[in-house]
C-alpha cells in the first residue's frame, strides 16, 4: 500500500527526496493561475514543501486546504507552523468528503502518479472545484524521469504518468476543458479548467 510507503519515509522526506531548488518551485508557481484571495486545495501536501509558495500566492485573504492520506507526512507539514490561513485534512482525494464547488484552484504537486484510481480522483477534483476553477498538475522533473524513478521502487513501480494523449482523455472525461500540457526534462505541468455553469434561458 503506497500510504505505508510514504509514512515510512516521512521523517527523512525533506532531506532525501524533496525538491531543494527554490528556483524550480518558483518557476512552477508562476505557471499557476492563482490569485490573491483564492481558496486553494493542495492535494498530496506531503511534508508541505510547496505550502509556503502557495500561501505567498494567495495572500492574507486566501485560504489553503492541505490534504494528504499519509498521516505521518501531513503531521510533519502541520508541525512546520506555516504563517497563513491554512488547514490540514487527512483524507484520500478519491473520497475526500469535501463539499461541492468550494475551491478556485486545486494543485497536485508531485502526487498525480500515486492516485490509485486516476479517473475517480479527477472526477472528485472537478466536483469540489467552483465552475471556472482550475486544476494544476505539476512536477519539477519530466514525466519520463518520474516514471523511471517509480519503476525502480517496488512499492510504487506501477505509479506512472500516462502518455499525454491519455492524460488529455482522462481530464476531458472527468469534465475538464482548456487542457494544456507542457513537459521537458526539468518539468511536467498540466492545467485544465472546469467549465462555467451553463445558464438556461
């Protein structure tokens, strides 16, 4: 179970695994269409590596909800005492229990390959987004680099990014439009939008 994989590595995650190049994290943040005052869900918060960057983006009037199913990872993030309107929820995004349409943006930083049921996770993300809200899927390494790393680890060897055409399909079937995918050796970035509510005449 991948939850056990992450809990077992929580204590050393920041030292051994987490991205330490701040410029890469800042460049990724700059790609995200998040504005001051937004309500943002950070899916797969882990030890909170990206939390201070998101808090910087949403400002004092924004709200950040940090969600992770690995309680030991989330506990480390919580103990960092981030300065801002931030709360922590231990739950699986595939069955989050969150209300409909409450977030302006949802960020999946360094987590998407680990979703056990990707269609269900994306459908749940679409459900809790406001109409017009955006999802951002991001890594500070390329898709193939991430896949190769995961293949080398028995506990997560099946956790992979799909090909871009498959990613397009998954997002579209979950209800997203305006799908954009960008990748290189040093980044993988996807954005998509939940359509605005159709007003009938």
